[in-house]
C-alpha cells in the first residue's frame, strides 16, 4: 500500500471521530427536512399533520412545551411505561425530541 493511499482512510477516521465528539446539533440548528424525516415514524399513527382521528391522540398544533415534556417523559420511562411511545422515544436524543415537538406544534410544517 502506498503512503498516500493510507492517508485518506486515516483522515476519514479522524473526521468521523471529530463529528462523533461534537455531538448532535442543537435543535434550533436541525433543518426542517430533518424534523420531517424524524416525524415519519410518528405519522404512521398520528397522521401527516399530527391530527389523528379515533383512538390515537392528535398531537398536531399542541403546545410545543407540552409536547416536549410528554416526549421526554416517554423516553425516560416516566409516562405510560407499557406504551409503544416509550419504546419509540428511546431512539431519540433530546435535540431530536425538541425538533419533533416544534414540528408537530406547527401542525407538521416548518
């Protein structure tokens, strides 16, 4: 292997390490497209704009702080421990939950 062919993988590894150490972006920095992708799993039950009909509670247009608190409570196991929401929210960090709360507070829009 030539020395130059070893440099690129090493630089890529260092760059990846730097991104991992930097942590997730602040919620305010997450683009709307990221929030829309994150919300993709939610719309299966709550509908594209969060205004589900029937047994699933609607979440679109609810207060952002309320949504954030509920989603964090689900993630941390403080709310409805047997619910599918507890398992789903365990996959999201705080910034992602913040982005979801903003997204659905605005009715599933930017």
